[in-house]
C-alpha cells in the first residue's frame, strides 16, 4: 500500500509540477520510477567492472556478498 501511495504521489507531481504538453506530462508521470531503477543498474554495473579491474576489491566484494547470503538464508 505504501509503495502504491508513493507511486501515485509521483504521478501527481509529474502531472502537476512539470512543464510541457499533455503527452510529455503523462509520459513523465507514468515512467518516473525508471530513474531510481536506472541508478541501481548503473551502480551494479560499476561494481562488477571494479571487481574485474581491481581483483582485491573483487575478492572483498565476493566475501561481502557471500556473508550477506549466508546471514540471510
């Protein structure tokens, strides 16, 4: 319920507080959750590239992921 409320609040902000035509406002209002999703995808990609470029970082990252998986299972 909370997630739906946040989404609809974002839709209202997208419809009322943005400039542009009706199609622009409607598109922005419906697609606004893709911004945070793109952020998480970008950060995940950067972590993968850093793990390959810097092996010590990769070992530490793998150990953290394994420890997190072990603690959450």
